[in-house]
C-alpha cells in the first residue's frame, strides 16, 4: 500500500469512499472501497506507509492482513 485518500462516496450518500494506491508486480494500481474497516486501518497505519499487506474477506467485511 503506497497511499490513500478519502472523499465523499458518489455511490452511497453519506458514506466515505477510500481510494487506495498500491504496487503489485512492479505496477502501480488503484482501487476504491467503502469499507469502514479498511478506512480505519489506513488511518491507524498512515505513518507506516508504504507497507505490505493483502486484503482478505472475513465473513462480511474486508481487512488488511
């Protein structure tokens, strides 16, 4: 995970959307999510960026592992 930014979601009114910039196989990519768990984890570990992680689905939510 290289960076992230938050903005108001266009898909879900009143929710925050998070854009996550990442590197995979030496290519830069971007993904978007409304996951409050991922948003909270990004806020917690923002001073440790860049960091290596995978996104895993656990029951009904996504988390960094």
